């Protein structure tokens, strides 16, 4: 079905306007519409169209791959689907081939790989089937024009309405009057406007929802402001074996023991929750250095050790970007090779050791670390509310009993830490299963029962107990959360979800620094390894494949240039076949071999001979011109005035022979043949008479 004049020109102009390619759209539109004034045509065969369509498909695949690997983190789906904005440009060769071809249609097999495959297998059912792609290309222009950010205006909606009305006008049914048609169109446009308005309002309403309420359904891996422990709960408390972090030390073997995510200072024994504290927990933005790939977290501190870290950001910011707390080595001072234009939108840090990143879903960077100053601020022991020394009153009695049992009188800070570590190592056991003996009662909290009765628990018990014991002894301490690094993989390390860990940060008054102090029995690693499932290797392979895909998705695999270079020879070969190896034919030239005969009902109609004879009188039928319209023009000759009605009736018999499944009766078929022959004889006599007169 052919589109009305200049519709594609208008569609390309609209696409160019909406996609910021206005001049490109105008040029493409002029090229297509120039076919109405240029008589030169190519004679392309089915194989030519197959190659041109393949070229367009490969071009779209190349642009899709480039767009996928060119995702700038926060750009979201728009960067991935940007190639859809270029559909009118990338498929223009195909519509131009149809427009400037002798037969202004394309073979059905060209746009279907399935039909091509069936044809190669010998199926000829679709051979000779052709279609006009003007309207599909028109719809592609409208679709691509809509691939842009919603600025809240109405220009796209009303422009699309105008073009659709223009297109549908040429297809309207003649059974209904213009008034009824326009009324129906206006109703459809009104419903469309109502739907568009409702969607816009719904979008605004969703954006105005409380983002924090919505984030309950998409929790971050670590909350830098609070840590809800599993103390006092029944059941297995550890996580899965899924790999979530990869580490590659710059110097083999020099890797951090812990990846710190956040520190907490205020403990609620009633809820078993650690909080960052009510002061000094706000985040401050960290700016990138001049190279836009380096982020200095502790200006002035230099560290020689460096490790490459690969991790995910699993949370979401209010604006919808990926967000999460970075797992960093203790004493981390500097992040390198973390490009701002690819991965990071913003980086923030607080005074309790958390670094909050907003950007792409995958982070790959180098972290410099070492002993000494850390991101945690010094203890606030001189303030009116010294969190780093505060002990909940309902835990005091249990802590005093433990201090008496350990006999910590007349010892310095180093000796206290040594005896506390030995106490937990010798008299406590690590356990991931929490029974009823871990539950709190009216007289004893879960931590009290852990210290005095069960003496078995997971890392959150040991870390909390250690922090409160040190505080009870006058040593500032904080609860740290993150991951333990212990499992090697090649020359690097991997961290699983079950490696999530909690430990204590103890203040060293002599060096004025925070130090990791972990009293969880070392046996916890072996206990976790015993629970290794036999399918863990398959899970590791899945995690690795997922990482490779995320690297590709977030431009961390550097594959764009390889994709483009790999597709270049494919494009060159296709162009060579299209331009140099196709068989050029001119209009009217004899074909090198007889065309394959296709038998359709009515192809033997005698009306075609009559059509040829009438066309020879100076009124040739144009490509795709309906027979009825052409016949009206051919019978405009005054000498044929008496033929108009009889030939219209004869045309109806021809149409029934061609398209009516019931066909013609034997008498009707004979009448069609005889009447056509009679008119042909009459035309021959008219021509002979005209020749004798001249």
C-alpha cells in the first residue's frame, strides 16, 4: 500500500525536528520525494534487496552494540536504546531502493530470515510476494521521533496526530462521509490526549512519592546510618555463596584483611541496632582531581599498597541512579582509575568511615591503603555526649562480670585487648545457628545471654560485645561492618555474600589512630567452608559471566572499538556485493534468463491483452496504479466513449477472476474471453482505418 504524496517527507522532517537531526531529515525527505520528478530507475532483483536489507540490519546491530557499551552510567536506558533514534537513517537505503526501483515494492523474503531459509529449502510459497514498505517506514519515523527525554511539552503529541491524520485520510473508507470520518478521528485524538495527560500526571505523582518509603522495597547492601543486627533471632544467620566483590592486589599477596563499609557508634540494646550517631554523620561531597579519575579521600596521606576492587552498587538514589557504600580497605586514602565521566556521578564521605558513591551499577577502581590515619574521625571523648564511650545501662552488669572474670585490673590498653581476644578465643564458639538460648528475656538481653550463658554466636555478637567491653574499660571503640577477605582466586581474591562481617575498631591513644580488632574466632572461616554446596562452582561461573556482562554494559570492558572493527569487514563485503556484484539492468532490456513463472489465479485473463492494446494508444498504466483508475483515463478518448460502461463491466469480471475465491462460472469465463477478443478486433480495425486515412 503506497503512502500519499509527500507524507514521508513530512515524517522525516518531524523525525529530524524531534531527534535534533532536522537538516538530515530534510535531505532524506527531498531524496525520496525527488523520485516523483526523476524518471531514472534501477532494476533490482530479490537478491539485491536481500543484501540491502542485511546491510541495514548489520548497521543497526553495530549501533546497538556501540550504544550498549557507551552507557554513561546515569544515562540509563536512553543511552542503550539511542540507536533506535537513528532507524530512519539506518534503514533509508532500503526505502530508497524501493522508491527508485522499476517495481516500487520489495520482496517479502527480503525482510524475513525465516522466509529466506524456507526458500532455500525449496519452499516457493512466498516467491513472488511483494509489499510496499512506505507505511512501515512512516511508522518507524514516528517511533524514532519519540525516542527522546520527556520535556513535558505537547509538540510531539500534536505533530504525531497531524501526520497520522494525513496518513489515514488516504486510507479512509468511501462508505462513510467526511463528517463521520473526521468525527471518529477527533474522538480518537481526544482519547489519545486524555491517555497522554493521565500518564504524565501519574509520572509526576510517582516522582513526588516519598523516596525513602519507596527505597524500603529496594534496600541497599549496607546502610551507612544504621546496622540492624541479627542478634536474638533464631535460625541460620549467614548469607549465600554468591560472589559480589573481586580484588586484584597490585603486588601479589598484599591484600587487605577487611573491606570496611561503615562504622557505628550508638548501640540500642532493646532493638539490637547500631546507629552512626546523632552528630557528625552527615555526608560531605568529595571532588575529583584534575584528571577526573582520582578521588583523594585523605589529602596528605600517602600509601604504597594498592588493590583493584570490582563491586556493585545495589541501591538507588532519589534521582533513580545506582547508589551504594563502597567496600574499601582499612586505612584507604585514595581512589584511582575511577573515571567521573563513565562511572561516578558523585562521591560522598562521612566521619564514621562510609564512602557513598552514586553512578553506574558497576564500580572498578584502584584503592590505595595502609596503616595510619583512616576515614573515621577521632573519638569525641570530650563532648557532652561521647558516643565512643557510651554503654547501654542494661548491658553494664554482664560487662562487669566479664571484666572480673578476665581480671583486667592494673593492665594497660594493649594488655586489655590481648586478654579480651584470648578470652573470646578460648571460651567462646562461632555458630551460624541461633537457638532459643539466644533470645532476650525480661531480665537479660541477647548480648547478656551470649556473654554469660550460651557463649556461642556469630560475628555480630563478638563485635558488639568487644566494642562495649572496651568502652566499659575506658577505651573508645566503634562497631565496623563490611567484609572479610580470605578466599584466593588466581592471583587475586573473591568476596562472597557470606563473607559479610562485623568487627571492632579500637582507638590507639598512643598512635592516635583506629585499629581493626576482631575477636570472632578464626574458625568461622572453616565453618563457612564446610557449608559449601556442590553447585558452588556453577554459581561462581554464573557470577563471572554476570560480571563480564556488567563490564560490557557499563563500558568497563573496552569492547566498543573491537565491536566496530569486527563489523567493518562485514559491512565492506556487503557493500561490495550491493554495489559491484549486482546485475545492472536497464528499463526495457532483455533479461539474461527467463523469469521464473509464477502461477496466480487470473493471470491468463484476456483483459491483460486488452490493457496492453489500450496502453499502446498513448495512456500507459503507471506502476501500482489501480486498473479502474487507469481504465477511466484510457477511455477518455472520444472515439471510445461508447465503450466506457461495457468495459467497466468487463473489468468487474476480470476482478472476480483474479480475486474472488469462487472465481467465474464457465459461462462467465467464456463471456470474458469472447468480449475481450471482440474489443481487441474492434481496436485493430480502428487502427487500420486511422492508418489508411493518414
